[in-house]
C-alpha cells in the first residue's frame, strides 16, 4: 500500500487521480476494511458491498462518476508525467511558423476571383498534437522498424503542407497552388485533402470522408498483425496513428469497429481525437460532454483511454481542490459553456465559472483576468500531449484513444472558438497582424497590408528551428507523410492454372463456383499463393468456400480456444494465428477495411498482397460505395467479387438482396474495372488479365509497378451449362468488353431477317434459347454476342471521343463497340440481369437500330422463371423484342410480334409457374 508520501496509483475506473488525500488515516481504514472483507468473505461479498456503497452515495447526491467514465480531468496526473526530452521553446517556434503558413495558404486561396475554399481552424486547434508526434513519435519509412502509418485528419491538411514547406519538400509556389490542381500546371497545385491518387508521392491515406479513417485505420493495424503472424513481414515496431475530430465521431463508421480493435488487442493503434468541442455549425454536444461520452464508448469497448483536458496552469488549482469543488464544476459544465469561456473575457470566466462557489473564488483570487483567460486546454500543452503519446506507445494489450481538449482556431483571434469558424476562409489585414503578434513572428506591417497576398515565413536553413526540425525527422526515419511504391516483384502463374476452367463442364456450374475453383488453385501456387488474401463478411459457406477452412484456416490472433461444434467433419471451422482467410463477421464495412489494407500493402509495406473480397453483390457498391471510392483514391488493387449477382438470379431473397444496378454504380468509380462474365473460361481470362495489369510489375514501362485499378466481377449462383472455350476465341475482344460467341449460319442463299443479340452474365442462356426459338419458329437468324463488360465498352468509347475532341486534325478513333458491330446485319437487342441503363451505356455508339431489356424496378422473391417473366428479360421476351424491332424496320410483318407476345404471355408470370430451377439457395 502506498504511503502518504508516495504518488497514488493511476486509477482509471471512475475515481479522480489528482485530488489530494486530506485524511490519509481515514482512507487507510476504509481500504483495510475492504481488504478484510476480501480475505474473510471473498470477492463476491466485497463486490456487493462496493456496489451498495455506490448506490447509497447516489441516493445521498454524492457525485460519483459512472464506472464507464472518469472525472473531467487529465488521466495522467502531474507527478506521473514523464520528463519532456525536447526543446519546448524551439518546438513552439516551429509550431508558430507552421501555424502561420497554414493559415496564410488557405487565406490566399480565397482571394477575390479565386475563392477555392479550405479550412483554417482545424489545424490551428490540432497543431500541438501533430507537432509532438512529428518531433518525438512518428517514425518515417527509413526507420529500421518500417515506419509508422499516419491517418491525418482531412481538414488539417494545410498544416501538413505548411510543415513540408519548412522542410523544403514543397515550394512557396506550390503552397500558392492550394486547391488549384490543374490550372497552374503539372505538379504545381496541392489537393484540398489527403488524396493519394492526386498526390501519390505525398499522401498515403485518404481520410476526409469522415468516419472512414477510424474504421480503415483499425483494419490497417489489424492487417499489420496479419502480415506479421503469417510471416510475410515483421510489423512489430510499426504503429498506426489516427487523427480524428470529435464531431467526426458522430459518423457510425467512426465507432463501428472499435470492438474489433479491443478484441484483437491492437496495441499498435492509437486514436488521437481532437476535441475542440465544435462540429461544422456549432458545438458538438452543447448540452452534454462529448469527451465523457467518447470515454464511455471506448472504455466500454475495451480501449485504454487517456484524457488530456487541462494544460499545466490548471495543476496548481487542482492541487488546492481539497474537497472536489473544482472537479465538480468541471464535471457539470456542458461543452457549450466551455466553448463560450474560450471566447469570453477573464472577468466573465471569474464570475461565471469560478464565481458561484466561495471555494472556487478563493482558488483564483491571486490570478488576474488575463491569467484566467489564458488558462489553457490540455491539447495545446506540449508536456501533457507528450505524456499521453508516450503512455499510449508503451501501453500493452489494448488500443489507446487520446481525448485531447483544444480550441478550434486557437491563436487566431478572429476565428478562435466561434461557431462559424469552420466556414471562415480568409483573414483581413488586421487579423493577420494580430495573428502575427500572437505568434511573435518578424513580419513587417507593410507586408501585411495586402490581405490577399501575405508572405509565408521560413526561418532559413541556418536557423536553429530548421536544424532542430530536420534533426528530429532524421532521427525518426525521414519525412511524413510520404507514400513509397517499391513492391517486391511477383512471378505470376502460367496458363496451366487456368486450363480447368477452359474445358467446359457437362454438369451445370455457377460462375461463382467456377471462380472459387480458380481461387483455390491460385492459392496453391508456390509463388503468389501465400499472398492471396481471401475476405468475406460471414458468407464463406454461402459461396462454397468452406473447403478452405481446414487448410488455409481463418485468421485469429488468439488461435482457436474452443472445440468447434463441427470438429469431426471434414470441412470443420478452423481458426489460427497463421490463418489466411479474413472472416469479418457480418460487416461489409469491416471487410472493405481489410480490402483496402490488403489492396494497398504493395505501397504501405512494399509487400504486394492480392485480396479477393467476395460478398453479396447488392451489398458492395450500394452499401460500401464510399469505401470503394476510398480504395480507388488510395490506389488499391485486387478483386472485388459481387457474388449472387443479378436482380432475378438470387431467388427468394427479395427486394433488399436483388442486385440490378451494381454495374451502374461501379461505372461511376474510375478505378473499378467491371466484368460480368457468362462462362467459366471468361472468368479465367479476366482474372489472368487482372493479375497481369495490377501485379505484372515491369511489363509496362509506363506503369512499372502495375496499374492503379481494381477489378469488380459480378458472378452468379445459378448453375448453367459451361461450354468449352471456343476455337479461335478472340481473347483481346473478350477483355475489351465483347466478342461474337456464335454467328448463326443459314443455308447458302437464304435471305432471312437477322438480329444481333447481346447479353452478359446469366443472360447468355436466355439469348441462346431465344436464338433457337427465332430460328425454328420465325425463320429469323440471330447472332450471339457475349458482352463481358458494358462499362469497359462505354469507357473505351468515351476515351475515343475525348481523343477526337482534343485532336481534331488526326484520324478519328472509332469506339471498339462500333468497330465490332459495323459490318453486322440487323438490329441489336441488348439484355442482362441488370436494369436497362447498364446496357444503354453503349447505345449511342451502336451503329445498328438498338433496343434493350433489363430488370428495372424493385427486386422480388419468386422463382427465377417467374421473376424473369415479370421483368420481361427471359428468352421469350427477347424473342418478342427482336420481332418487334424487326417489324419496325419492315423485316417481319407487324402482327408477328403481337402474336408472339400473346403466345408466350410475356406479361404473365403465372405462365411459367411450372418451370423448375436448381441451385437457387443463397
């Protein structure tokens, strides 16, 4: 037991850590009484008595904090703070230079006639948090341990540019190009936020889509452990730092995965939440206390929580708080009032914060009004922040969250703590002068008269500040943020692994199963097999991948500590620290976090990993489209597999699961290369080409480390006959988006009406059946085209038009779809299991008369035959559509189409009630 002269142990479950013990003997008696109960009656009795005392204390209105939160004071008391190893004066000067340059950069970007926006206030509140990290903790990529990974708050980007300017990594001209990425010429502008795709050598993680940084950083830290446990890379010295805003924590994604981080004991992860108590339009929790709320969330989830609320000037006041009056005032003052205190006078603070209690008045009797106004928030105090960061990096067994209280816009008087500070983009001449004085910068008044063109400040390379800053970064392993692309070279598999899918199959096989077979074979490859990362959100069995459980195993850092209920079965559930499968539970968002971490490992770790993320297709681009955009921004690679695709193919699942539009959503993502293969051999060629494009390093001099794209394949759960690869298959055409699968041969000399039937995915069997009906019953010849990608056809056509616009003096480029169809006869009927807008993407470049069929509307639960008849996309509906467009051309009599519609009852799903189906389960 500690004596009265020893510092108290840090208590983290609801008790103050900085209040003096005014009666140590009485305290000792209470503690000894508890010990006696434990020794004589056991833990259960002691627990009961403790809870009874808490209950009684609340009945008597004693302010006992809930066990899920602690008092509104710093978690680390002064006597427990470590020695600060830096030169605080020099670091304060460096911080002042960066503050100035960050604010000036944004203000200049909002001069009249330009006004491109930006954010001044966020970085000003967080400057100390970042600078303590840059000077003492954040390890660069040249560090022997591999370097840390920093998720920088999006709105704080000006501060990162300002620091890079001092370091010599960016020029003043580039700062002047903030948010002007093309108008000033190549590489002369800066992106608004952290965008790796726009600044691929600078930014590493996109973070400004609020909420995603929290989730993605958790899965990055988890993937680091995955790489380590599987022996691919030693990541034991790498730490993930995530900077977030307290308002941002209102996004569901921000808190959605914190349980995983605690469950897997990710002590390589630290969240730093900048609690300036302000969101975009006003206080975060005006009537509440967001720091206490967040503490409860994180503590309840199992995180180590460190609060940095008050600066060092408060320590003396808290030391006088013998009966807890000050702590009680801190506990009961809502955030909205603290925000008001940040902008009010010292007299106002004296009367309103300290004035209601004589004990509080006595504490500040010797402090001036100016002293009261300057009482600092903890997030601006280097020593407090350093103590928190050091404690976080040394903590074992839990992730840590640091809740640091700051003031938004701090040190800029015109912005500081105002509700409108987020929308304030520019500073007046007077604002700049006041800001300069606050920062003690040697800038003349005459240089600030033109508020639209104030100077940046650099102390010079001979200055002690510059030398100090550069020395610290050298010791820590180089500059940050930085993105490097130096992946290991991979030897891709040869043709043999793809041959089984090219032979065809007498038994019907779904394209999902064909893909899974290829997937399994690739995992056996001696060169790349261990680099494949299977990812699924609790649906491995749905997609027929449970056969991987016994061999590849499910990744679990703690292994399997139970006997599986199916342990006696061949395909039993197996968990292992060396497991290859990432099984994310029911969380598409979490699976996307793993997809991003794995798909960018070639850059973040120099280790090319090949993720295959397989999921219900409806829940990809629809549910996690923002994450897929972030994957593209971060230049991620890999395969995104929308299994159980199609609006009519996944029967029985109903409206919420029926995917009729994911290719259309995918078309909006420039990095997504979408294919909708119909047959197994198409799957093989697409995957092979995807590996070549994304991981075939050195094959393209313009892209020595592969292309910055990811592949999205829609595959189906409906078993269909799998033909063998056709002789003389035009593989290049298949990969470009369409090829002629079958040209209908008529008898020599026959002059019959002809139609071109275009289909993708499961529509190929429909149009092949329609071809047969048209020939046998209506003497119409139909050619069959397999469209492997409507999206890529459109992308090619748009590129051709763009080239023609920019090069009017050169021969016109012809879109591939136009070239393919230019010599064909008859109209085109295009059909898929998706809405018509998917097929209609190419209509303007088709030289033939064109019509389409699709599954527009809501999904429904029924048999495939009934659903397809409902949407008029089945073979009989294709026949009627073909006859109708032929009739408009005068190739068949008008009444033929009407008779066919009546004959096949294409408006009546009951007409196909007896049609049997197989493989419909999902």
